[in-house]
């Protein structure tokens, strides 16, 4: 049993089943035992649990930096232009952005600024509520403890903001059994809109639109460890990554209410193709390790590029 599992088991023993939001929040962000908070451990790369697009460096960073510079030019290259990066990981983007001012954020947003809010697989790692349908009624899934393991427990019918999210973003599907409600993503959109005076929100993640949600009748929760994926997201809290696909329709609609206009919504491959078009990828591919860079570009365009989506919003 992991140290965090013992803590959560005791909490459930005292107060009863907890929300999955509480479970996922602790599993990833507990100050001592959370997956992303434990000291002396890198979850990224070959020796970690997963790769990110940012680790296909330098090609990814060069192309994304080129796209961000084009957004800066569209704004008239203001002297106070900043790139605020959410969930900066190991800080791979810093070198690619060069002289542009980079502000890595792993907590609260900065004060008012102009520029670009950039994130790569940030929203998918935010804690979510899990909803399960019983006889056509959406109920919140809780986490309990039974037979020496964490188990799903049927909660009450969802109400309030969770019910509104379900009704808006999960159209009726006869075979739907569960889904995730990411209210934390909406709170982050509010923080972003509150801090961004003018500029762009540049979001890279994997996910779906409300219409596409029918492709995931059992939801999208996944757990990762040593590059192996499993649907058992309740095992070994604190030792595994947990993710949920992003509902881009929710980000778009909530953003629009906050003054964030959708400019483009596309596959990552299209964003990268547009960024490299100006010089036919010469900048991204030049260097002593050209063969490796070409392989990285191929992986980005035909692998991750077809899976990840890009949402560009403007304020």
C-alpha cells in the first residue's frame, strides 16, 4: 500500500466515500505523496512513465516558438509581450523561445499582462468529477474502500454545475455509462481571462468535442506507469499518472463567455505544418543531428500530430 493510499483509506474510514475529484487531486498533487509533487523523481521520458510532445526537442520547441512569434507579430510586437506557460514540466520551451519573456506557472496566474498563455497537456491532468449513468440518470461516482482496495461507489444524482456540464456537453447516447466533468478547467479559463489583458490562449491537449464524446461511452480516464496504460485509475494512488481527455467544447463555450474568441481549432499537425511552411522546416531541421530531427518531425506530424488538438483563442 502506498503512503497516500493509507491516508485516503483512513479518510474514507472516518467520513465515508470521497469524490473522485478529491481522490485524483490527492493522487497527483498531494504536497508530499502526490505523483507530481514527490521529490527526486522525474515522471517524463524513457525512465519515467510517459513522453510529452515537448520532449521531441528541439523540433517541437522550434516550431511552437515560431508559431508564438507569429502571434506576437500579429499583436504588433508589443515590448511587454510575455509567454505564460501552464504546467511547464522540465522547462523545455525556454531555449526555443529565446529572447521572448517566458513566465512558467505551476500555481497562480500572474497579474495583468499581454501575450500568449501556452499549455501542452495541462488541462488533461486537472482533477475531474466522474459521473456514471444508472437507468438513464447521471450520478456522481464516489471512491470507497472494500476488500483491501479502492472501489467505485454509486453516489447521488448530480446537480448544480456538474449537472449543467453533463447536459451541455454529453448528448444523449444509449450506451453511455460514464464520463468526466472537468470544472477545474473552467476555473482555469476564468483565471486566464482575468489575467490576460490582450493576446492569445494557445492550448495543446488530447480530447474531443461534445459531438465526439459519443466515441467514449465509458469515459476517458486512464492511468500510466512505465509507459503502460491501464483503465484502473484507483490503484496505487501517488505512484501513477491519471489523465482524462479534454472537452474542447467546454473550453470554447466557457471561453467565449469570458471574452475569449476561438480563432482556430485543429489537429496539432496542422499547427506545425503552418509554423514550418515559411522556410520549409529549414530552421527546425538544420543542425548536426538532422537525421534525428527529421525523425522527430515525422513523429510529430504523423503520430502525436494526428492525436493532439490545438485550440487557439484570442482576447
